[in-house]
């Protein structure tokens, strides 16, 4: 946990976790069909390194891109770019994705 007021960190963590939970629920409603198990995990650290560490037993790693607008759709976000360049497994970045990671 970052130094300082732990309650602010916990509040931000809770808000982010709820936003992810809500997004997963919305996507399940929109997509329908067979359900896919989703485990929401939050880890402190540099995002790309946390993803790479968590993906040691995965194949493939699916990472979203936060790009927006014409240029954004052509470029990966910094985390996706780092993951793609340092991963030791196949990485998929779906076109038009909005930032999620599986």
C-alpha cells in the first residue's frame, strides 16, 4: 500500500473494483451466450509487470488498448505496448478494445 492515508487508497481500490465488476456484468448482458468465468484481481505495482507476472500460467494474454479517435485506434496504450514487447507468451490486443485485460 502506498505511504500516507490508507483509507484513500482503500476507497480508490473499492471504486475501481466496483467499476470493473459493473463492466463485466454489462458485458455479460450484452454478449449473452455461454458464460465465461471472470476473476477480478487487484494488485499494486507497475501495470505491465503485474500483468506479465500474473500471466505466467496463461496462454494467451488478452490486453485491451485505451486508444481513442483515429490515432488512438492505430496505436496501443503504454501498458499494452510494454506487455507485447516483454511477454513470453502470445498476446492478443483486440481491435477497438477499450482497456480490459483477461
